[in-house]
């Protein structure tokens, strides 16, 4: 099974705690795959990246795979520069990401 969480707007220090709580709750019980749909996300900073990476580690520890789909623009660039795209970009979404550069 797959749980999809669509994020929009900005992910930064102001929303990090709420996002961490949301991601924690999505893992109880853990699905096979947790998908973060970033199509509507316009900004993410290092605290948001850290939150996503922490959630990925937590997901792995309970047998779930966390992936991101549809990052675009600045968000995609942040994922690329940080190397997180190679770790978390869903293979099904890789073509989509290339279209949204």
C-alpha cells in the first residue's frame, strides 16, 4: 500500500515541527511506501530537507520506503544540489522532474 502526502507552499523552520508530526503519524501503521508529492511546493530550506531525511530514516526503520514525486523549479534544484534527489526521487517521477526544470 501507498500513502501520499501532498505538500504545498513553503517548508522551512516555521513548519518543520508540524511536518515532522505529520510524517510520524503517516507511519503508524507503516505503509509499504510513503510518497511526498511536491508538485505544489514552492520553497524548501535546509530544515525541510533535514526533516524529509529524518522521516526517510524513520520510514526505513519500520520497513517503509519514503520517496518524493514531482519536485519542480527551486525545490528540485535544492534537492539536486543537496544530493537528496538521488536518494529519494521516485523512479516513476524522474521523467516528471526533468520536465519541470
